[in-house]
C-alpha cells in the first residue's frame, strides 16, 4: 500500500498523517473499509459542509460517499446543528429516557408499516444482532435463511455466507462461507444462504429447514451488492411461505429506509414483514439505529418479556434528537421533491454517458444512491451476476474521479453503493457527471474500460 498516493508525495501531509496513524491504529484506521485503496490512504477530512468535503490539504470534493448513505441530509445541516444545541441544553444525559425518545418512537412506528414497537441503539450491526435474538426467542428456533449478496452487519450471527468468493460460491449453500477469521465454524451451521430472487430456492430452503428456522432475512433493495431490487412476486411469495411456516420475516431496511418518498421499501412493495431494522440516514449523520416489529415480538424484550437488550449508550439523547430533526425534515415537502429531482437528473446523466461512450458498465440509480458495476450492461438479479465486476477498474475510476474533485469510496471489492444528499444541487451533480465522463473517456481510450 502506498500512503503517498493520495498526497502525491511521501512527505505530503496525508502520507505523514497516515504513517503516524498506522503506528497506533491498525492500518491507520478505525474501520477496515476506511482505507480508500484507490488513494492509498483514508480520506482525511478537515471539514464537511453541504455536498462537499474538504481534506486536510484544503482540497474540496463533491461527496458521493455521503457517509455510506447516512448523510442523506448532507453535511452540517442546520436542523442537525439545532438538534446538537438542544442536546447540549439538556446536558447529554445518557442511560435515561426523555420525552423525546417516545416522540421519535412514534414517528418511526408511523413511518414503518411493520413497526408497532421500536428500540434504538447505535449501529446497524447492533440492530440486526438484537433483532435476530428476538426472532430466535419468539420461534424457539435457531436457523436463519439469508440471501447471498445481502449485508446485515459484521457480527458472528450473520457475517456468514453473504459474500463468498467466486470459487466458494458452488459450496456456499452446503457450507456457508465464514466472512472473517475469528468467527467460529459452528455458527455456519445456523445459516442457510440462498440466491436472491429465486422463489424455488426459497421454497426448498423452507421445506428443508423451515421447522428449525427463526427468520428469513433480506435487504428488500440489495444496496450492498449492485442495488438489486427484490422482484415483487418473490417478496409476496416470501411473505406467504414465512407466514405458513411460522418463520419471522425480517426486512433489513438499514440502507433503504427514508431514501424514497414512501419511506420504506416495505411500503413501496406493499409487503409487510414481521420485523424491520433501520439505521444509516435515520440519525441525520449521527450514530443511531433501530429495530422494530410487531408488539408480540418486540414485547419479548425485558422488562416486558425475558429477552435481554441493554447498553449504556443505547438511544443516547444526542443522536435521538438528531434523528427527530432528521425525520421532521423528511416530512417537509421539499425533501423528497428535491431527492427525486436529483435522482432523475443523475440517472439520466449516467445513462447518457454510458450510452454515448458505449461502455461495458451499468450504474443502477434509486433513492439517492447508485451502484457501479464494471463488466456488465444489464441489471443484475442476484449475487453471482455481479461477480463479473472488475474492481481494478473501479479503483482506477475512484482515483480518476478523486483527481477531478469527486469523492467516491472504495469498499474493498464488489459494486456497493454511492450517493448524494438533499443538499447536493443539480450543479453539483453536473460537475460530478462531467468529471466521471472525462475519467471514463480516458479509461476507455487506454483500454481500462471495455466497450459494450
Ligand atoms: C443493509 C445493512 N444492514 C446492516 C448494516 C450494518 O450497519 P452498520 O455499518 O451501522 O453497523 C449496513 C451497513 O452498511 C447495511 O447497509
């Protein structure tokens, strides 16, 4: 890894900072994917404002990472700044409830069709962990049927079988791939991976494992692997099968919630699961996530029922007030009008670039986020359809965009997702699209991107 790459010289401030950070932080970062391998360093941000981030050398970038989808309000939004002041005024009391917790819970229950009750925690990873526990307690069963390509956090219960390397894929369904060393092989016995959008595979999995299965779990829009939408008939069938077999239907809407006018994918599809996780944009850029569901399942949690969920920083008032401000902002008419106009503008722009230059790539756009897949021109339907994605080309593209003042994140392989915020303007997006077109033209010229 070349820490000099991002600053252009090994003595530049970014390289110096990265070297120093690497002495005390493993790999110089606090999250594995924070190293942007296209730059050879993390993005060191000095300031984030609106649609832009400025690095520690003073260079400004149009931000097309947007906190992996958390910064749907953009950076430094006045509503969130106001919430932080309000939190300061009450003295940041952790471990206690405030009337604001109930207010936010009511808004979330109104926004999410499956939510009769909700609990708040800090990260998406925690939210799926707690909710899987409730699903198991509710059913008295331990297995989880999960969809390949979908991502539900990094913990031992579910970081298994989601993203097998191509060579492991044929075995993944019999021997689910452990996605990180350190996760005991025993946990894999409880995971049943199936391919996406394949009702036959789901039927067979339920037939074979149904009596031992606590939940069927999925991202209704699979942002974490090519922005693949579930087919409506597939979700309907999933709802029927799980209801018949007494299995909890678990929608992970950590990425999809609040990205579109209908607020959730379950509302768009008209399919109501039993339980739902939320996160990312919910906190307006601050760390809060939620898990929710029917009263019957959620009331299993102590102190009503026997299931444990507790934590010093659960539902800390700072992110709770920020989340309240965020949800109220989404209720203003401008919010989804703006996002939809930006989405349409960006989608048309990207499609035009790909068509004009006849590029062997596709960039599905939806709900203020988009994916980039190099190596195919038709929308993917499942995990294996994106294994053609050439990440070396992606890294080059990220680097070329960076040089032109546009920040795209590197997630370490796979198509993943990028996006914009309500504070981006069509002018910002045009600037980004021009940079992308220029980068792609050059990459096609020297053979890095193939012709369609
Ligand atoms: C659908 C989904 N579930 C769970 C997670 C995990 O959330 P976090 O990164 O906040 O732990 C993510 C994060 O990308 C996600 O997109």
